[in-house]
C-alpha cells in the first residue's frame, strides 16, 4: 500500500498544473477565496502572510497545519505554499502527552499512521475560534490540556507571519502527576520535503538531536539562497517561547510510528525505512516533570516564515538575526547572527572568507572571532557561519551590522541587516475586586465573587509567557472548574490586560488575604495582595408558607427549609398547625435528604388532623454535610376561614456523633378566606 507522501509525489505534477483552478486546496496565487472554500473540513485563521488551519473532522480532530498566504511580501515565489504538510485536512503532525509513563495523543482518534498506536483522551472543548485563536481542550484522566493556536510576529522578519503553538497542561486531580509533552511537526517547504535544516553553523541532513545546553535560538530551512522559494523558521530558545528539553530532527516515519520515543539513528539521512525519498520532520520534547494538583504548565513554540537579508552575487550571502533584542530575565542579552554563503558561480570558489563587522553598541561575546574561513566552495554549495553577539546599550536603539564574503577568485560581497535593541519589559500588577461577599436571603450574594487583577507592561519590550496565579488563604477557594493560573501570553509595551477568577467561601467567616503572582519569561516576578471578607451566615430552620391568602378548598404547600446548617447528619421535628383552619394532606421528602448515592433515610411522620400535628418527621444522611435546602414539604387543604400559625416543635438537629447543630427557628402564618 502506497504511503501518503509517496502518492503525493506521484501526483505532484498534476497538483502543480491544477493549482490555477484551486484543485486539492492549492489555489492560484492571490485566490484567497478559493483557499478558504477548500478548507471545508477545517477551522482556520489567516492574514496576508500565513494561515493556520485545524482538522475539524471526526478523524484526527484538532490536528493542525500551516501554509503561507502571501508569505514574504518581496518574494512572490512563496505565496500559497505549505510550511507544515496538511492539505486538504491536517493529520500527519500530532502532539503527545505523557502522563505517568502513559502516552496519549492530543485530539480525536485516527485510523491513519501518524499516532495510531497511542491512547486517546476525552474532548472537553472545540476546536473552535476564540478571538484571533483556535482553541481545543482534551482531558486525559486528571490532566486537562488546552491547545491554543494563533499568529504572531516572527523573531527575524518582524511580521505577523508565524504560528504560535501553545499547550497549557493542568492537573485537575488531587495528587501529583508526572507530565511531559511532545510536539511533532511534519515540516515542508512548498513542494520540497528534503531541504536541510540549518541551525547555528550546521546544515542538518541526518538524524540529529540538540539538548537543552546546546539548544539553538532558531533553525531555518530554504531550498536556495540565491533564489529561495520558501524560507521557514522554528524558534527554540528565546524569551518568546518555552525552550524544550531537547529537539529531534529525523524522518517523518520514525515520529509518526513512535508516539513518544522514535527510531533515531545518528547520521542516518531523512529517508523513511524501505523508501527512497527524503521526508523530514521535527519533534520538540518537554520531558516529564512533576505537576502538583491544581497547577498548570505552559509549553509554547513558534513556527512560520524566516527572515534572511540576501545580497545576490557570484558569492551570494544571506544574514539572519532577531529583528528585536531585549534583556532576558536571568540571562545575559545575547543573540545569534547567522550568515549563509552560496557559491552561485560556475566554478569553484577558492579560500572563501566571511567577516562580521559590528557597529558601536554591539560586541562579540568572549571566545567569538569576527572572521571565519570556509575553504573552497563547489558551484551551488552553501556553507554557514554563526556568531553570538551582545548589545552594549541599555536604552532603545536601532543598530546596523554587516557581513562580508570574499574569495581568491570572486569579488567581495556584503549584506547589511538592522537589529532593534529594546529597553526591558517591566510588569506592574494591581488587584481590583469587591471587598467581600454580601448576604441576601441567608445566602452569599454575589457568589461566586470575581477577583480581578490588572497586569500592565510599563517597559519598552514585550513581556513573553506571562502567567498570573491566584493564591488563596483559608476561608476562600476557587469556584468549581476554576484554575489557579491564567496565561495572558504576551503583554506588549504600554498594554494592560485583565485577569479574573471566580472564588467561593470555603466554610469560615472572616477577612482573608490573597496574593496574585505574575511571572514572565522575560520580566521579573511581581506580586499584588488583596483581602476578601466572608460574612457569617446565620443557621436557620424556617417555615416557608404562601404569603397570599388561600380560599377555602384550595391546596397549598409549606416547605420546612434549612439554611446554613453546619455538618448536619440528622433532623427530627413535628409541625403544629390550627386544625380548624387547615387540614394536613401529605408529607414528602425534601431535597436535603437526596444524596449522590441515592435516597437517604426518611420518615414522613404521622398526620393527626384532630390535634393539628404532623408528628415524628425525620431524615438522616449517610454522611454529615453542610446543608441548605428543603427538609420536608407538608401539603395542606384550606378548611375554613381564619389564620393558622405553622410552627415547628420538638426540633432536633444533630451531626456525626450526635452533637447538636444549633440554629434559629422561625414559623409562618397562612390566611384562609371564603
């Protein structure tokens, strides 16, 4: 049976010729309407540079892919090209969640090869659009995972031509879990599935792994420096992303079949076993680590268009580096400059030399040297050099550097590129929330109560990976299904974002402090404190009777209601009424004596209409609990005109062990007219 990529190449010429009519999701350049129409089974977000589209079918739900739309505005050759294989419906890339050694595939089940051998979870939400993002949520036992896909600025182009891929992992259980994440991307450059990955000073053509200590800031891929069709880039280690513990470059088949671990052979090229064509892919690993109950963890990476400043020539030279640089939290402000050199001439370039020339305000880090010798380059051969550079200015500045290349038999060529140095981000946080809970009809009102924090970036650079966490003292807890951590993501300079939680009382009255902690990958932590008042609720047992008069012969229901009874296990009481005005008809169980496991013990009592008494009503819970609800409902018939008081007698409220549960007791009156 032919695999999908073998088939893909066999029909490649057909697809290219069909592109003008939009067949198979490959519309002609500029036909954005055709592209949207072809995305019927998908959800998508797009702009003038890229689109991110997500599988919304029943097979592989939630899997995604990335295409260019307009791509690089100066390069018409990269319009409407795939960056991640996925046309017409994504399925070859997928994400793995490892929980206590068990491997689960994010999203819906599939009958296809990629991830077929994994276990699957339960869908909670989506995929669905949420503002400028597409969100999907799946649950794997106690672990809930949110996938959030959006479009952001590239670190090298400065344009919104990059997919931001975020997973938020939350432990909804009551015990710690060991949780890891793997993102596998089936990378592709238009019709090219064999272009080398390029990271630091290396062209990666075979199975390669980078650990955390050697992690490159980014990798890029292109088919030709002098005439590139598509240039892609993945960002691995910067303040914009959550650096993985390791990244693996290998063939797609190994990662499709290995849900977590892959068949990895250092030095082996990217040809799948038993086949003959290159098929590259990449896997990013965040290795398993303990996740406490209620805690959340974010994993974010970027993938999209790459920016290279190119000067064509006999020796073509391209240079890339971040468009903006700022001081990162807990690490020096250094950034990479990578130069690519291609021999575009017809003969061997002899003794090729590359030199970096820095302006004032930028300097090489210790151990780096400005000039490198590449030796001889064959026609069409590409080599690369990387430097690590540090800014020496603290205020915002626009600096331009250049890289020159020359050979014994080729003229000197030079390319220039600018980098903007930004002042660091500075986060401020303050809380704005009501002073506390109010009380209405023996209940907290409002409840839940909203606690709000405002996070402002008063610095000169974006704050990346912002996370706000609410820590509550005793007396208050998060409302059901609330999470302690919120992830605003990126907060731009001058921007203020609002973060809110819903909280409820936990049983005690008083004034309770809480703390909001704001963290970021690129800014120092900030804290703000607040206080919430929880008033005391009076425990009461009351008779709730109709207020409007009843006519003779009418029936009416009277509820015996408990409010705010702490740790109630058992209730016994009798109901006294005027038998000349009312006649008791029946007694029914109240909702307070209905438990999750079924009905509790219940005794409806004895009706004595001569004495005007319903005696011996009783109910007993299997386990003591705080109780607000109806204990019993007594139905009456209006017998004769008059006013009847309805009161409780012999009331006994007890908790576990027979201890008395105190309360106030209130009766009621019923008026009967002709």
